[in-house]
């Protein structure tokens, strides 16, 4: 399997939106009422959302593509927006790391994580944060394998529903 990695471009917006929506629904769709899910997807996985990420100079999207240029995974990285207290001003956040279900457990997620960490090092090696659903133990183990540890929790709205989420942190200076 030949996979290439690069920064996303504006021409990727439709594919990012579709992959984000499909991946979220496949993993979590059963947890929500239809109206809550549709409301969340229309805000968080719209083409407009991904266009705004791409136009923000503080945000970067990295993508993984197959040899036929199909987008199969992506990560969104930028300034920290999670409700964290006493953080250093240059802290960064991994906002999303989505891998198509048919490409999970192939190393693509780990490679995107390495790209994110390397990107952060070029920005001064700050502390890194991410939010993860409290019920997503597979993702929690994945993040722990990459040097993150749980440091807090917060409420995350999905329509009118509220998820309980964990905040994970990776201290600067880790190899």
C-alpha cells in the first residue's frame, strides 16, 4: 500500500468534509439522536468548516492519500482552544485525527501523529493537547502510546447532547 502525506489544499475541502462526516458517523453516529447528529455534522464537518481551517494561518491540515490520490486520513492542528487552565501561551492542539475505517490499524494514524509532532517541534516544541471522547478507549490508548496523558475533562456539545471528553497533554521536549 503506497500512501503519501502532504498539507491539504483548498481543492481537498469536499473530500475532507466527506471523510470527516463518514468517519464520525461510522464510529459515533449510533450515540446521538438524528437531529443532534445532523446539527453537529452541518457545523463541524461542512465544507465551510474545512475552508475556514485552510484559510487560517494558525491551522494546518495534513492528509494521507493513496497512490490514486484518494484521501484516506487527515489531521487538523492549530492553536490550543480546549478549556485548559495554566497553559503556556504557545501550546498547540491536535483538533482532529481521522482515518477511514478501511485504513485503520495500518500505521497511517501513527504517521500523521509523527507529522503533527514534527510540525509542533518546528514551532518551538510546545506542550501539545487534544480532546478525546471518554468512551473512545481505542483512541485513548493510541494517544498514550504517542506520549500523551490525561490531564482533564470537559463537556463537548453534539447538537443538544453533551459528551464527556478527556483532555490529553504531551509535554514539550519528548522525543
